[in-house]
C-alpha cells in the first residue's frame, strides 16, 4: 500500500525516465522545432515512399484550392493529404525502431512493419475516397 493519498497523481522525475526529458518552456519548443526539422529531413533523405507522397502532396494541395469552392471541401482535401504524410512518418519510425532492435527476421517484427504498412494503405484509401466524394459529389 502506498503512503500517498488516494487519487493523488504520481509524478516521476523526468530525468529518471530519459536523459532527453526535462526541458520546458520556450527552450523545449525551440528544440522540438529542430527535432521535427531533422525528422522531416531524415524521412525525405531515407524513405522513398515519403518522397513520393511529398511529391503527391505538392501536386494535390494546390489543386485542392481549385477543385473545391468552399472551405470545408478544401479542408477535407488538404487534411486527407496531410494524413497520408503523418501516417507515413509514423510507419517509417516504426520500421526504423524495429530495424534498430534487430535486422533478423522475426514474426513480430514482420507484424509491426505490416501493420504500419496497412495504416499507410488505409490513409491512401481515405485520401482517394475523400477526393472522389468532394470532386465528384
């Protein structure tokens, strides 16, 4: 039994969880901006699928402003494109993590990578469905 009162939040020292935790305020935001930029650069440099989807976004996002005449339609079109990029980034992070742990073939590694790939496929199907519904009504 704990000596803490019931319902009180248990807080852990962030430095015990990770040496990278602990920055706060504007410094945390500044660091996060640089980490995000590095993540985009790494994905663009190392992931063929991400580069292809960025090219697709470069075509579809401007096109969304010509295809739809209202804000909600444009938001749906642009949002569906951005969702593909988000899911691809997460899939790439999963793949890199799995490969970091081990490059040997293992059914759980395959499952993790296949599930990430399935998520990307669903995001692409979502994109196609939204664009078809907005463009063709």
